[in-house]
C-alpha cells in the first residue's frame, strides 16, 4: 500500500487525494500479490526470448487472452526441458505488476510441459512406493555376463530402436546370436505385451541377457514403461535386463527396476555385447605376453641347464674328493682333541691348587660352634629366669587387685533382686530384698531403713 509520503497535495477545490503514478502502480502491485496466492497457469508460449542474463521473457496465451511472463535465471536453470515458441506448458507463478511499464505479468518459479502434471505425479508416487519395497535396491541387481552366448531384444519389430540395436550388435560382435521377442512399445496393451515378452524370454532361457529398448518420445509415448507390472516382471526375470528407453534425459520406472540402465537403445547394445575388435586386440596382446613369457622361461631354463651341467661330475671323482676331505677332517679332529685334553688337564690342576688354599679349618670351626652353643644355653637360662620373676610379680599384683582380696579386707558386694550391684542407696526402698556377698559366704537381707551418707 502507498506510504503517506506518496500522496500528493490536496487540491483546494477537492477533498479527494491525488496519487502519483508510482504510488498507484505500487498499490496495484501490492493488491495483486496479496490478493492472489501462488497458482498454476496453463497456456501456450509465445514471444519467447532468452536474454543474455539467462532470464526468460515470454507470454502465455490461449484462444481469448495472453499474459506477459518472466522467469529469472536462478529458477530457469533447473528446468529439465527447453522452452520454445508454441509449446504448451504449465507454470507455477505469482501475479504481480511490473511498475516501470505498468504491465500486468506473472513471475514464474517453476514450469513443466503441459499435460504432464498428473502423469508426472503418478510416476513419482509409483517410484516412491516401489522404492520403499526395495524393488530398486542396488544389492538385488545382477551383473551382466561378460561374454553372452546370445542376446535377447524386447521391442517392436517396426521400431527404429530395433534397427539401431541390431546394427550396433552386428558392428561390435556379429558372432553373437540375437533373439527378438516382439511386443508393442506404445498404446493401451503395450505394457502387457512387454511383460509377456519378458516372461517368454525367461521361460525359454535361450539368451544370457535381455535388452528392453524403445526410441525417444513424449512422456505419454513412454508411459508403457512406467507400468508397475512391467517393473515387477523385470525384477522377477531370471535373466539380467538392460533398459534403454528414450533419450539420455528420459527416465522411466523400467530404468530404475532394470539391472542396468542405458541412456539410449544403442548404448544398451554396447553395454550388453563385448566388442569383437577389443576382444581380438586383447587376445593378440595376451598372445604376445604369452610368447614373451615362454621365451623368457625358456632362456632361464637353458641357463639353469648350463649351470647344472657344469656342476655334474663323475661319481668316482666325487667320491675321491669326499675321501680327501674326510681324511683332512680326521687329522684336524685328532690334533684338536689332543690339544683340548692338555688344556683341560692344566685347568683342572690349577683349580685343585686354588681349592686347597680355600678349604676351611675344621677344628677351629668346631670349637667356635661349641662355644656358641654354650653361650646360647647360658643366655636362654638367664632369659627364662628373668621371665619367671616378672610372671611372679605380675601374679602377686593381680591377686592384690582382685575382688577376692578386696573382700578379704572386710568389704562386701551388695546386689538387688535383679542381681545388679547396688552403688547408691537412693533407688532402694524399705523392705527391698538384697543379696550380700562376703569374702566367705553370701547373706540375704531386707532394707530396714536408709539414710544419706554422712560427711
């Protein structure tokens, strides 16, 4: 809405406000942007212009009207198709007003080819559901055979894709047989025929890999390859399946379910068939390597033979040589044994002399041992006498402090009826029974009276 500063002065002869052009344009723009939410508009592209900046300028029209549109570069770069003049599209846009020219226009943030909305939504829903089931898991996909004995092709006999596949297979490896399993690739019954052809190939087991191919087309033309039954038939096939449908930018449910996806039918043929020229070149290279390895091994064996032939001697000469070696070793052994005996005899004599000088004096040791024994006996007797005197002293002290000694000095122990020793007269009452223990004997008495302790 316009700010207060956007309004002009009031005329002296009128109370109505006077708006500037920019204020009016801004007010209309705000009304449009707030009054219309983000919406979808279907129409035909006309007056299409791709600016150097990357922005797209065009009009959307139908039989009765047209609207100017702009799609900025940061949105246009995510389009998966090329907009062009006369193309039917569906645009998600915001209604606005371009103030510098006062043009009513749409700011487009997403666009898709017309008529594809419902199909594309169905494609995404089916892809999500089958993906959650694990139908597209890489772990379940099988490797393609490196050297297939035969290749099967599931497509229409009239399709240009079949000619491309056969031409590619004949060029790469004409020795591989090709079996065609005919099926419609477009129309209401195409999906069922494709499923039947795949099942026939699986039953007959006459090929090692199956190519499911079709040329390019619109999403409606390729819709047979988005069939759930076809996807499940691909995963259930006992033979690996290569899917090559449409162009590089075309993706179908069959592409996700197949063991390998090729961008085109020709690429599918190249994936499934080994190149004859490459195989011949590889075999030639292996033959050369084998020849070089054989020649090298032969030369090594020849050198080894020469070496062994030089080492080969007559048995008699070898025995003579061994006899001479044994005689020489016998002489060396005898000489070494004599010298070793002399050396050990001399060492033994030295050790005997040294041991005689280090033998102990037995009589002196015996006298020292007797003296130590006598001293030990005297020390033990003295210690026992000391311990006996200490024990006697402790015994007399213990007897002096014992209860019986106290009683012998005229004291007595007084207990109440519960057997508790009485130390205080206050808890006693006249008539309470008492038990009095003397040094010799026990007497029972009753409390006659009690009085407090004097002084």
